[in-house]
C-alpha cells in the first residue's frame, strides 16, 4: 500500500472509478481518458510499481491478472479480440507508477508501432 498512489486509492474505493471487476487481489476499472471505445485497466490491490519491480513471489498474481483480461474483455463486448499494454518505467512511457494492464478494444485498433 502506498498512501500517495492514485491507483492504490482507486483500488481501495477512496477515489471513485467506473469499476469493471473486483476481488481480494485485483481491481479493474475504466480508463478516465480512453483511447478506444473500450479501455479499462487491471491493477493489483497490492502496490507494485511496475514490471521492473516484480519478483517470483508475484508470479501467481500476474498470472491471475492475465487470465482475467480476456474474461473481462469478453464481458465488455470485445468478442473479437483486444490489445493489452503494460507500460513499465519512464522508458516505457509509464505515467502512473502502480502496475496496470491496459485492455483496449472496439472500433479500429491501429498497428501498435508506426513504421515509416
Ligand atoms: P500509463 O501511461 O501509466 O500506462 O497509464 C496511466 C493511465 O491511467 C492513463 O491511460 C490515464 O488516462 C489513466 N488515469 C490516470 N489517472 C486516472 C484516474 O484518476 N482515474 C482513471 N480511471 N484513470 C486514470
Ligand atoms: Zn499503488
């Protein structure tokens, strides 16, 4: 838990969000600034900064989050597929330093990396 972390606060229900899913370990909620018709994030309730900080002891939690992603994506209407994004560290474009898996879909999903 981190007192100043916005996603910890969302996971504890202290900051409102549009909840997609919740259990003892995982919280999922819609992104406030969606990049596609469906854009939500899965977070561990435990404060983990990014993939750069995870250890062997987090393997089961990470596995659970990845298994939840397609289940929740289907429930949100993404029957044909979705994109997952995990930005890790400043070099990976991460802006909120509490590990999160973006699930993005619906509409036109462009190639992830533009090649000139
Ligand atoms: P990152 O760039 O760290 O991978 O993604 C952070 C994401 O969190 C961004 O897509 C941003 O729109 C979203 N975000 C930031 N603050 C809030 C918030 O207070 N509520 C919600 N629902 N999303 C947020
Ligand atoms: Zn946190």
